[in-house]
């Protein structure tokens, strides 16, 4: 068979298998978790995403008869570093490549029309690619385990994982890890959370070094799509400032100061809830200020029938939202609300009346104001539409 025809055959096979990459990844993840107990410490979504990307990169390299790209090898080095921080042994990390590649190869063989010399040559190349990738993983893992900072990052990661799994936050493992990080388990804890999308491992390490320099004890780590900074006896404004220094536009969620390790877990929940509730405006959102809406956010589906109508009106009439919000935050005083948003008291009165007509809720009563404020807090903020109307309607 001419060489060009052989290349076309392998390319077609790679394209065909690439359409099944999700199912190959699913099988790989299940097999890895069945064979390697250490991977219980790795979030399954994180593992799934990495394996899917690695298998796709392998198929591209096979189709083009090219080595793995530099960015793919760098990702493997970063993976080795992260797995070391998560406390996974290098042998287990390398074994995941073998398992996933075996699943990929078995799929290729099953889809091939017949075993050919070209297919066997592709098999040899695949295992060369596996060797190259696992060598990069080994470099990253070894570098990380040699780093005192990385070892401490691993302790932080395991602490936050153990804290999330603990029922009451006071398991022996959690206490030991907390003490290893310099926390006093029975004292107060306070959490700050930001979205993790834009944070690299290097940036997270730099933040931790900065937080080490401020008074008190603060430890940070990335978990479940957020960066968590948990502090004890530390000035919260200093922590917020350092978190936002490299990401000035990021929204920050701040939990309550709560006692003990159970309180630490609750403070993280506080911060995550208000962060999830907040629109991405770069604001600092505190559970102490938004506790009602944040606590009810998990029940949005149940409250839709009661509260969503207000959001519909708000989306069409943002100037009414401005008046209702000003009335609520100014002690239910129409004149104070008018001064706050630079409107005559009569305009505030008209807008409150108009809000009542459209929603059926009178914001001058306790029930009507509660419904109005909760509706805006739970539903309207997601729309991001808060542009004031100047028509006076």
C-alpha cells in the first residue's frame, strides 16, 4: 500500500474515533477510579476534562504523524505538578495515561476495517506519545514534590477537601490538617471566595505567599470552580485587597466569621452562596448583607411561582427597581429615597404605586416589600439590567 494511502487510512480512523471521544473518556475515567483509589481525591469533572483533551491531542498527533505539541507537554507537566499537590503518587498518575491510552487503542482497533501494517505502525507511535507525555508528567510531579511550597499546597488542598467531606467539620483528620497549617481549630474562621476561571497555579502560589505576610493565618486553595481563602485572626479587608490585586475586576464573596472547624465549613458555604448570587460586577458581596437572598438561592426553583413575576416587571421597568431599592435601603422613607437617587418625593411615590400596579405587591407593606426585595435579589440581578430610566414613568 503506498505511503500516502496509508496516511489517509489512519487519518480517517482518527477522525472516526474522535467522534467517540466522550464515551472513550467516560470508560477511561471509570476504569481509573476502579483501579486507583488515590483518584477519589481528584474532582471527577477535572479528571474528565483533562483526559478528553489529552486523548484528542493524541489522535491529532497520530493523524498527522507528528509528536505532541509543546502546549500539550506543558499541560502534562502542570498536571504532574497538580497531582503532586493533591497527594497522588507518580506511579498512579502515569498509570492513568496507560489506562486511557489502552481504551483509545482498543477503540481504534475495533473501528479499523482490518489489521494492517499502518495500524500497527500507528500503535507503535501511540505508545511513543504516551512515553513522551508521561515523561513530562514525571518532570512536573518531581519538581512539585521537591518544593516545600508545593508540599504545603498539598496539605492545604487536602485540608479543604477533608473539611468539605466532614459532616461536622471536626473529624480528626481535619483537625490535624488545620493545625499543620497554623490554625487553632476552636477559634473563629472567615472565608473569602472568588471564581477560579482566570487563576493559574502559579498565581495561586503567589497569592498564598502574599497572604503569609499579613497578620493572622490565611490559607488559600482552588476547589470546585472557586478559589477559597480561609482566614483566622486576619484583617479581612487586607485579604480582599490582595485577592483582587491581580484580578481587579473580580467579584468577591465574603462569609461570616464563625467559630470552630464546623464554622469554617459554614463560612465557606456563606462565601460561595453570595458569590453565586452576585452578578459579575467586580463587587465585594458579603453574606452579612445578603444573607436572606443567599440562603434562599438554593430554593429558587421552589420560589419561582411566588417571586419571579417581580423580576419580569423589573426587566421591563428598571426605573421602578431603582425606586423600590432606594425605598428599602433608606428606612422606608420616601423623602430619603428621593434624596438618595435624586428624584422628587412625588416621583418616588408614583413609582412605588406603579410597581404595586404591575406586580400586585405594595412595597409600603412588610409582605410587599419582602416579596419585592427577594424577587430582585434572587431573580432580577441575573439579568444584569439595572440601567435607570429617566422618563419619570
